[in-house]
DNA sequence: GTGGTCTAGACCACG
DNA sequence: GTGGTCTAGACCACC
């Protein structure tokens, strides 16, 4: 459970794919705060990639506060993630920008505004 | 009208900012199909950037089918853009992926699913 | 009294947290020179961590001269701690370096020099 | 000016030394917002170290928002650094923790509270 | 055994 | 030319 897989055909770099999937698992509840992640070496061999690539992903997650890295200890999902309840002032602006970008691409790809809204309800709704 | 501006403080590369803004203007109707874009040299001097940077943006837009580039002729918004009505099979999957990524980041930033849906309705709604 | 606690959400390693807290208790007077520390095994079980982790902390404190370790005997706060009166030549330079580092981070975090000085007076003042 | 140097005898890793010095230069005004940093390759050869070590430092500065990294463009001190005026809620607590740590070490090194406060006024004062 | 740092070198993407 | 990604492998620090 909470498996991480790589797609060689993806335009995203491997370390980014790892970051995205860990975040997704955190959000879905598959990786609750405090859960230990696989060791960098373990995940590297599992995915058939280099240890440093996994390290890059873990460092990025650490910098974002999603993961807690400590010397000698297994990396864990940050225990204080659950406490965050403030919407954060700039966060909304940031998300809005991302949504506007998605909207432009979707409409140019031929989707109707209605179809987009409907898809959003599907993805964003519980 | 349909002005393009660059933000030096943006994490996005310049060519990306140009691409995003042209798309936005197309979607908003400010740049209807067939409209000529400013010449590469003109836009480059207007923005105070290198010609190659503008060229990169135009090429990207051409590759996505948003713009039509022809040797010796001014670049124009693709005339057949309006005819696209089929959402394209992989397009929906692509947009869904983008939305899922936005969702993960939004929730990790502390937004509630409700707030996100509400924001999406705001941005995606006509 | 002079309790030591661990914070799982802290980015600092456990042994470091122990070292910091013992130092703080010594400085505050809660652990005067000569005071015996809890045994390695006792503290390890109290905190629910490995004996070696506590040992590492005690060794670090011993190396810094804060604690006196003797084979077979309980570790104690170094009895001669009180006698130190000379600031030591390199000590000032070391502390100055630490303060400069704190200053850079504080200012980058948005604090004003005045706010920083005021906070320092609060923390450093008796 | 705004030179960066490495100290092989320092306990801090090289990439950390680069990070600290860039921050110090930003705070001192030697590197105002928008200033381009030396390219990773240039700085690497200047310091006689590997390119990836410099990259690690630049990535860390980018993650902290001190530096703006963009593909193909020279790294620059973040242009929006000047705009930050909010003290940030957790920032104060973070700085306070750092000061408390410095205080404990200073007193254990034999400095008096008065000497520490005086040094702080020297370092923190304009 | 776990993560941290550093090196060396290759190839890709952006301007 | 600039930064980005990835690999391979070595050695160190922490638990």
C-alpha cells in the first residue's frame, strides 16, 4: 500500500514523480503524519534508480515541510502536518494562479467550461 | 489591448510567461483566431528581452497548435482553433492530472476541500 | 524537576535535544555542578529511546566539559563548571559567529534589527 | 566584492558555508535583490569544488526564497526579498529558540550574561 | 543501517 | 552558456 511507481514516459523527472506521489498519499490519508517512508536506499533499489535521485525527492519534501528528515533516522511524514488549519494568506493566490493556468490549457484542449467545472467537482469533491 | 508583460520576480521562465499570457488572451477572446501576433523583434524590444526568447515562446505555442507560424509571414492565432469541439481522449486525462496536483498542494497548504471547490467554481465559472 | 523531554516533530536529532536541554538546565541553575544525572538506562527507558542515543548525548556533554563521566559511576554535572571565569579567547569569536548567523536568518525572515535587539534583550537579560 | 570563501577546517559542510555567506551578503546589502550570482560552474571552479556542491547550495537558497533559480538564466537574489515586511508569526519563535541556544553555549563557555548582551548589541546594532 | 556530503562526469532543457 | 537531472561510488555522522 502507498506504493510509488515511476513512469519513464512521463515528462516529469523521476524525483518530481516521487514528490508528487508522496504528497498525493499524504493528502489521501494513505500516509498519515508520523508514518515512516522507505529508506532512500530501499526505495532506490525498489524503483531501480540511484540513491541520490531518491534523496533529491526526500530533500524537496523536507524543504516543503511534508517530510521530516533526520540524520540516522528513517524519514517520516511530518508529525505536525495535522495541526495546520490556517488557510495561509498567500496560499489562496497561489492556488488561484495554478487553477487559471489549468483553465487556459483545458479550454485550448477543446474542453468546455462546463466540462472543466464538472471535472473539477469530480476531482475536488470528496 | 492584449498586452503582454513580464514579471522578473516570477519563478516562471520568460518564454513561459509569454506562452501563458497568449493562451489566456486566446481563451478570453482578446485574441480571436486569425489575429496576428506582434513580430518577434517587436515583442522582444518591447519587453527588453532577447529575440530568441520570444521565438522559443512562439515555437512552443506553434507546437501546441495555438499559434500558426509561417516563413516570412507574421505569426497568427491558429484560425482553426474555434473548430475544435472534441475534448480529445487524452486531454481530459491530462487536465485531470493537473487538477489532482493542484489539489494535493492546496490541501497541504491548509485549504479545505470546500474552499478549493469554491475557488474552482470562481475561476472556472463563466 | 529538570525534566528532559523529546519532541518527535523537531528537526533536531534526539541526542541533540538531550544535550540542549541539559545545557539549558545547567545554565538556569536547575542542575548545579555536582548534580548526578539519571543513569543512561534510566533516561533511555524514560524517554522510550535506545541506550546508545543517551550515551551519545552524555559523551557529547562530557567532551564539552559540561558533564563528568566516570566508569561505573553515575554521570554528574562537572563540579568545576562554576570556577570558569575567563571567557576564553576563541569563545567570544565562536559566540559572535553564532550571533551573526542568527541575525542573517532573522532579518531574512522579516524581522527588523530593532525587533531582533529587543528579543535579544529579552532572552539574554537576566 | 561579495566574495565567497571556503574554510576546510570548518565543521560546516561546504554547501552550508556558501549558503551562510550569500545570506550574510544579502543582509549586509552587498548583494541587493536582483543581483546575479556567479554561475554554478564559475563559482565551482573559483572555489575548486564540484559543480554539484554549488548547485546544492543554490537549491537550498532557492528553497528558502533567498535566491531565484531559473532554467538557462543566471541565478539572482530574489527580487521580492525587499517586499517582505511581515515579521511572520513562527519566525519570532524560531529566532528566540536560536538565541536561547546561543545563550546556553555562551554561558557555559564562561561568558557573563552582561558580556553576552553587550556582544549582542554590537552584532545586532546597526 | 540511516541519512549527509562530496566528487566526477554525462546528457538534457532553456535562453 | 546556464541551470536541471541522473548516475556511480566513496566516506562521514547519527542511531
